[in-house]
């Protein structure tokens, strides 16, 4: 009679334990990398959105910028941008800070620029 060779239950369980110990950090790293890439993409879009918003505000008069200060939220790409403006003393400049938030209120980008206006 031939002796049947195979793995015992203990050998199989040890092999699965070793495999899970090796695979867990690899899978964990992949998931972390994907989440980081997604956040980087959102922050890049947020920065682009803030830059677009500042360029748009550059075409406004000082009165329009100051009147809507803080009250002008705008949705772009599912993100919200809000700005704050303050005039620079004795110069025809206004300092504009645009903040871009995701739908779940995560701050993605903040950009501050000086905008020249016509008096």
C-alpha cells in the first residue's frame, strides 16, 4: 500500500499565518499610497481652483471685492471657495486670501495674493 503524502492541518495553518504576516504590510502600504494620491489630487485641484478664483477677483472693482468679502462662497468642482480681502494702506492694492474646502469641509488650499485695482 502506498503512503499518501500531504500537508497536515498544522502545516497549512502555519503557512497561512506566515502568508498573512507578510501580506498585511504590503496591502496596508498600497491602501495608504492610494489614499495619499487621492488627497494630493484634491489639493492640486484646490490650488488650481484658488488661483482661478484670484484671477477672477482681479477683474472686480475694489467696491465689489470689499462688499462681498467673506460672503461670496462659490462651488467649483464640488469644492467651495471663500475669500477674505483687506486693503493695503496708501497703495491701490487689496490683499485677497482664497481658501478652498472639500465637500466635507477639509481645507485643501489657501492662497494669498495682492491684487491691483483701479481707483
